[in-house]
């Protein structure tokens, strides 16, 4: 599926995922323990989106799957509030 996306589309999906995670964190008043450093998923998604030409479809797909897991966990937490 990722193979069918253009670099622009991959960048947009990654950026949207990062924005969604950041927004959910803000609503939950959650700050990662690494203080949004290079190990943070939002940082990694933005970095990959900015340098999308350097990453192949497999790497982008893996990042998207990680983002989905984080978004799902945050969404479940939001729904419990």
C-alpha cells in the first residue's frame, strides 16, 4: 500500500500522524519521559516526513504501524476519561 503513495502523500500521512499524537498528548496533558527528544515517536515521524526521500516504503510502513499503535493507545485512554 505504501508503495502506491507518492513522496508527498507519504509525507502528509506521517505529518498527520505526528500531529494527531501531539494533539492527543496535549489533551491528556502527557509529556513523554524523554522530553520529546530524538527517541520520541512524534519527533521520529516529523524527521521521517521532512526527509521522506531518504526512506524506502518498508521504513515508512513500519513508522506508520508504530504511529497507529500509539494513536490507538492514546485514543483508548481518551475514551476512558
